[in-house]
């Protein structure tokens, strides 16, 4: 077979195919009709294409590597500084309840169980007692958190708000679920951040009492299940919260309440002992439920028959039957509040439907009974 020769007459078989072929570098002008030159030219094109592809792949690999490094950096930062789910302590809602007219005075708050009201009144009197008197009579009350135990709707939040008003305090409600996170370690960091923010506030205003309610704290109070990552996370949260409470106990002007719906026998006894105090809020009896109804309708006196709650006198039997039904269904203050709001809405709907003049609007027991029937079909303290 004859050897194919190009413009420089070099035998094809002597070509090192690993050599970087480049006509321009060799200052050779290829002959497009020469098979040898055509072969070399095609090889040159293939090498250029392969080089461009290699360069593109290298760039992509570098970008991918940088992306992975960036993600790793974010993960490391989150581990040490939080995942971005941190509670925003700058947006905590502190309320001044000292002049809140929507809350009753503790002494006349008949919608609170009498035994509970007396216990809270003792706390108020102790708060108002001078240190000189305490020293003289030997009264030493360490400022420890109090656990409020009771079913949903019995008035745990309401009681702490009335107490805050009685001692002219600021008020902060924190739901325990709001400071927990699905990220391991984040919840405990939130607890620490929150505690520091609250302590900073009471340090800044040492003469202003602050009532802090930690609501829905069942996860904090229940016994821990042994083993598993969830157990480890729960232990971290509990440890962080108890350490935070140890710090808050150093400030007499900070009153901490922890609310749970769990029964005392289902709670972690060691945690209860570290809190220092616990108080069970009973379900309201019929008398207390009646006072709760009056309280919820306090803004509606103008539309009650004859005004000034004569509505109850006109329909005393029907109202008593309504309260009895609520009580027998296991209802509490939260249920009364929901029923009244629904009943007033029904009243307003009838006013709109019938074009009733404003000065002729009257509230009727039928609205409460209709709302109670609907409440019985809802999930909650009252079950059908």
C-alpha cells in the first residue's frame, strides 16, 4: 500500500498521534485536496473541540465544588449560630396590664374559682409586702416559677392576666411550641435567647414587675422517653429551660408561670420539684360559669333585655338551663367565650337579615343555645 504524503512529504506511519498537531504553529498551509493534510486538519479540529469541552467541564466542576463548599459553610454556620428559625426576641409582645379595663379586678373576679382567687390574692399581698415586714415576721418566699395545671379552657391564661393587672405588671405570653424547632439544638438556643432577652428587660426596669406565662408547656413537663434523637432533643430543651428558670429566679420582679394541660400524675416529678410550686386549676362549677357568661357579655349590656343584665332576670330559668348544659358537657371558660362570640354573631346576622333598627336590637337566649349546639359538634372541651 502506497504511503500517503502531505505537503511536507512526511510518511503517515511516522506521525506520533499523541503529538499536538497545529498547522498554524508549524507555519504550514494545508492542501485541502491532499488526503494526508485533510487527516491532519480533522485531527486539529477534534483536538480543539476536545479542549473546549475539557475547559467547560473543568469550569462546571469548579462551580460545583464551590457550591458544595458554600453549602457546607451554611450547615456549619447553622450548627454554631442557628438555622434561621431563631425566635425574634426584638418582636416580643410585652403588654402593660396595669390599666387594662377589659380585665376584672382580682377581688371582684367571680369568674375565677374562689379557692384560686384566694391563692392569687395571697401572692399579690406577698408581692406588696415590704421587705421590712417580711424580715420581721420571718417570711421568705423565693421567687420560683409556678406550674399551673388544668384542662384546656379552665382559665390559666386569664388568671395570670388578672394577677398581672393586680400587681401592675407588664405581661408576656410565650407558647412553648413557638420557641421549639425541628432543628436539633435550635430549640435549646431559642430558650437561652428568650431568657436573656427577658432578664435584660427586668434588669432595665427593676421596679416594674413582669409576668411571664409559658403556655402549652406539655413537652417540658412530661417524662422523657428513653433513647432516640427526639429524646436527646427534648432533654436539651428541658435542660436549657430549667437553667433559664434558675437565672430568672434571681429577679424578684419577674414572675414566671408555666401552664400545662396534663394531669399532675402524668408529669415529670423531678421537673415539678425544681419549679418549686404547682397549682391545679379546677374546672369551673355552674356558679363560676354564670359569672364567666356575664363577663363575656359585659360589652353587650345595651342589647340585653332591659339593659344592665336584667336579661338574666327575664330568662333566669332558661339561662340556668343553658349553664347546666355547658357544665354537664364539661365546658369551661374557653367554651363560654367561644359560644358567646358565636351567639353574638348570630344576633348580628338576624339584625342584617331583618333590617332591625339599631335601637331595637335585642339579644335572646336562643342564640346561646344555637351556639352551644354547634359547639357540641366541634372538637374541644365540650363534646356532643
